[in-house]
C-alpha cells in the first residue's frame, strides 16, 4: 500500500499516457484506413492531458525534480540556505493555496451550472477538478520532501 501511495501520481500519469496513445492511434488509423474521423478522441485526449500535466506537477515535488535555479541555490550555505528553504516552502504553499481556492470555486461553478464539454457532453468539472487535486497532492509531496516524512534521512 505504501508503494502505491509513494508512486500514486506516476501510476495515474502512466495509465493516462497509455490511454492517450491508444486513443490517438485508433483515431489516426480510422482516418487513414476507413476515412472515419472520431472527433471525440481529441476532447478525450485533451482532458487526459490536463490531468497528466497537473499530476506531473505534484509528482515533481517528490524528488525535487521541478524546474528551479539549482546553480544558484546549490551555492547557498548556512542561514541563507535555511531561509531560502523555508521561503520556498511558504511561497509554494501560497501558490497552491491560491490553486485550491480558485480551483474549488471553478469546480463548484461548473457543477452548479451543469456545464458540459462540447463533444462528449461530459461534466466540465471532471476536467477542472484536476487543479485542486493537483494542489492538494503538490502540498503533500512538497511537505514530504522538505521534512523527509518518507523516512529518508538524507541531508537537504
């Protein structure tokens, strides 16, 4: 169960990418062989792409592999490094707090007004919920990495 939780975002991204590839292949194949355009596949792939991007952002915090200025931050020492670490945590938490607030508000409005996507007519909130879910997972992964809650005793 711990392995599932530690790689949760990675598994979901892998499954979504496989589905995206298969659906896109089927659409291209059907257009070239049968001249049948499966237009709904574009909406499905776009929806899954939003989810993959949001989950990948959370996954990057697990190993601190998100984009940053490592050249400069690796040169920091002592109190400045300590202050930078906590300033980074605070700024990321503020950012994802904004994602949570506005993401939940957006999802609420999409649900409340019954908004549907253009082709598949699926509820729009199924796409929008990726933002607050990503924010929650990003906060959890950031705190896990920064405070070594996974049992890793490696020095920062």
